[in-house]
């Protein structure tokens, strides 16, 4: 069984690796680059995880039906099957104002990852057993500045051949494949400081930090029972708000980690001046409303029909008495 601290580290790396255009100098826990950069420091200040170390990452993508996309990603001794759906079925019209959002489920297993093969068992859900045949095509990214070690990514392109068999919970997804184009990219991360030499100044600083007196607002709620956990985080910065949900649990010998995010107007998070009450109405892939209340005696409540549409777990509730840790705060 994969321990929870390994799930979190694996999730962070998979978030970075599974989606395009991720910042190369990002930390082990991050959010996709589709989320404005100004939110990343705020999220990192609240979430921490171990660093996953590997010299390369293998990846290939597969076609899936019903609007889903699927990728197999391997690094170290971790193999992940990532399932993405940008717009969950039935969610259109339930919310408004979304600028960008995504819902992802990652199935994480221990396996074998080398430059020639990627293999892992996902129990009753399926199995991955593929070998890499390089095509001889090699591509490199533009070099970065002020790096410790490599200053660019190198990708070997080729074809993975073998067998992939995967069926999601309640048959929401079924994929069978024997061949897929893919890459082996090295290193796993670049360690470059060119983007962090000095803080922005002038107009750029004002736009990122919200001007004089800027202070982000956080609303966080979490539910933990044994090795299962669900967390919801809202970060409001200036005129925008980030909504992030993470759900993780063990399923036999594998871990199932789901996450969803959306960026919308700050009007979707409303708080009072005393920071004792709040209401959130995030857009797709979320639906419904969550309300936070705090009283002088120290009791708090987090209620409402707020839910999220994860691949394989639609309408997952994000409120209720099971969320024993809930807080509303301003500042880092």
C-alpha cells in the first residue's frame, strides 16, 4: 500500500508533468500553469510535500471516449494513470463566470519505470506493460538561465508497445491499447532561479500583488478519516479567486487522487469584514454553494450543497460535519 505522504508527493509531480506548459522551476506541489502565477505562492504557503527525485519521466497519451483524455506517466518507481475531463457532463449552466477549470483523477501505483519500459498493476482496474521503442527524434526546450545542473529539457520521441488495460469505477472509462506515441523526458525538473532572482517592481508588482495593502484571503476545509482525505481551498487575490479541491484514498494496493480547480471572479467568494462568515459559489467543475460561519464561542460550520465533478466520482460533496477542520483567514 502506498502511504499518504507518497501519494501527495506523487500527485504534485503528476500535476506538474501531466499537463502542458507547467513552469519548469515549480516546486513538488503546484497547480497547472492555466492558473495565474500569482496564485501559486499563496497555495505553496499552505501546502507542503516531500520532493520526488527522478532523472527522467516517461509519458504516453491514449484516446478515450465520452470526452475524457488519458495519459500514462512514470517516474522513479511511480506509475500514474491520469484521466482528465475539462467540462463534466451535466455541469453546463449550473455555474457561471469560469475563466478556466479542470477536473482530474490520477490512479497511482508502485511499478517499474526505466528508459526502456513502464509497467505496473492497478489491481482490478487494470494493468500497464509497455516497452519504449525510440524513433531517433530528439527535441530540446530553450535553455534556462542560472541553473544548477541541466538548463533544458531533452525529449526522446518514440512509440510505446505492449498492453494497456484499464477500466474506471462503474465503467465510466474503458481503454484497451497496444501501441501509443510517447516521450521520455529528462530531467524530471529544472533547478533554475532566473524567474526568482528579484521580485517584480513597478506596474508588474502592482498587478501581481494587488497594490498597497494587498493581502490574500483563504478559506480552507478538510476532512480526514484514516488514509482518506478531502480538502477544499479557496484563495482570493485582487479581482480573482482560485478554487481547488483534492480527494485521496487507497483502493487496494493503489492510491486514487482526484483534484479539480477553477479560477473565476473574486465575487464568487464573499466574506464579511469580521471574517466570521463567507459564501463560495465556484464555477465548473464545481457546482452549488458553500457557506462558512464562525461564532464567538469558537464553534464553526461549513455547510451547503457544494460539490465537485471528479472523473469517476461525480457530485463529490465538499461540505458537511465531516469537514472538522475549517478556517477563514487573511494573509499568508
